[in-house]
C-alpha cells in the first residue's frame, strides 16, 4: 500500500471522536474566531483590497462570510474567512508541522457544511481528520519544506482542507485519496512574505481553504487524481522537500489536534518565546539598567522573523523579533495595541538597538517539541539577568484554559457587543449532534 493510500485509509477510519476530542475542537474553533476578529482589525488595507476584488463577483449565496451582510459561494466564503483568520498571526499552529491548521480547515469545512447542510457531528469529525492530515503530511516534509521556501500553511494546507472536506462529504478512503491527489496540483504559498510586504501572507491559507474545498468537490463528482500523489517520482513530496520522514505520516496514539498550540501574542510563533522571556525579565530590570540584550535563538527564527528591526506598519510588527521583544522589555507585555501603528518612539528604537540575535541551534529540537529562546540582559552594573523559555504558554506543555481563550476573544473583538460574543461562545460550545450545521456567528 502506497503512502497516499495508507494515509487516506487512516483518515477514512476517523468516524467517531470522543467527547474530549470534541471539546478540544470547540476550543480551536473559538480561537479561530478570536484570530479572525483581530485579523479583520489589524490587516485593514489588505482586507479591503481583497474584498474589492472578491465581493463584486457575487454568486450563489451558499455560505457566511464574516463581517459581511450577505452570503457568497462556498469557495469564496472559505477564502475570505481564512484571509481574516490569518491577518493578525493569532491562529493555532503545530510545532511539528511548522505551520497553521485551523485557519484553512475551519473556514473550508464550515463553508461546505453550510452549503450542504452536513450534521454538526460530521463537521467535528471532518475537522479532526483535517488536522490529522495537515500535521502528518507537513511534519513528514519538514524542515525541508521551509528550507525550500514553502509556507506549510498554504502549501500543505490545501491537501489537508481537501481531506477534511472529503470526509465532510462522506467520501470513502478512495474518494479521500482522490481529493488529496487532486489538491496536490493546486498547492501554493511561499515564505517570501517574510522578506517584504508580509500583509499578503493570508493569501496562502485563503487559497488553501478554497482550493482544498474545490478538490474535494471534484473527487465527489468522480474525478480521479494521480496515483501515488504524495510519494510518486513527480509527486508532492518530491516538490516539497529533499528528505521525507515517512514515520511522521503514521500518526500517534491520539488525534494530533491535541498537539496544537494557541497563540497569545499577535505575532509569528518564532517571536513568542522571546516575548515571554522579555516580559518576565522586565520585572527584574528597568530599561535604564540594560546595556545589551543577547537573544540566543534557533536559526529558522532569525531567518523568518529576525530581519525586520524597525517595522514600518502593523504587518511588519508580526515578523520582528527585535520590535516585539523591545515592547515586552519596556512594557512587560506585548499585544494588539503595539501593532497599529507601531511604536517607534525614541525609547523603543533605543531598546531595539541594544538587541542582538545570536543563532543557537540548541534552542530547537523537533523531537522534543522545542522552539525556544534564551534571553540574556547585560546590565550596566556588570551583572547579568537571564531567562530561557523553551515553550511559551499556549503550547500543549503549557496549556491555555477556556477562560484564556474567552479573554483572547474579548480583547480581539473589543469593538463587538458583549452579548454577541457571549452568543458566539455559547453556539460554539453547543456544536455537536445530528442537527444540521449552522454558522455560529449570526
């Protein structure tokens, strides 16, 4: 049995999920909405430009688009909601996969479920299968995928969204394999946003959601994809990476959705350990005491989020270790208020000038789930303060609570009525059972 066939058979076997699995999925869904509210607020110019292109086309009113008064074709709804969900860098992710799952899976599955009237239990099962597909496939191709400049969230997300939508449509293992196979010809998403104009990054999960949904519909219509679509000589793995870790394709003793992390800071995950360490150190030394700041961090973090020292806009703040850490050292925290506009006051610029990023491969260990940072404050009196954070709060090893995510929702959607947010949280908590899916925000 080939790798693609074996994976599809495993995904087809996810037919019933536990109450614990459902609870974890509901928390991921709630977190997606928090991220989407924030993304709509902080990525304003890009969002409005995309809307001007997408909305005039209209089409069948099949699925809800957040922040819109009308519905749109399911593919376009999936695209737009994924764009919003990734705009503030606050969506869930996977360290193994080195990317984000929910931001394409939830919009794709929700849009197709709304169009087809799928049951709410089927929605949760489809999402569980989608997370499984995303984390397994992407993990097998990492770190080679990122080394080739591919953005896992878009490049692998298309395959995962296709698998999830195929499960939602009730396709068997052969149908799921065809959906994945068809989606391999529709993948895209580069890491070039990290070098300049990062506002475009949400296009990657947007197209993953839209194209994955389309691939599943083609498979449901009887279209066959190429055999050995992942492992073939010209297959997806051949394009994605030089070396493939086949063992990662075979999953674990639990559904991998439980291994996802939640983000408490509106910036790239590579900045989070530095922010947390800096925030803690800010309580030990004031800015006037600090001479230099050495940040020992893994090379991929420097490559992807260590190039921008003085962010020109909210988009660039999301990919600046220097800026986010400077704010945390000065303010004791980092949040949405620091993004738009960026605070480039003399005090922040001065702190940025003291920060040096030092490559330290020991701060990353895929097998142990470590992507950390060691922050060293060299004080003017000759003493040193040091803090190492190997995993930030929000990772499975340092889990968040439902109260944490509800607080995140409140902060991200501070311009929305409290009763609307309470209803959203209540509706998400009730997802499940045989009743038809209804979009939880009305």
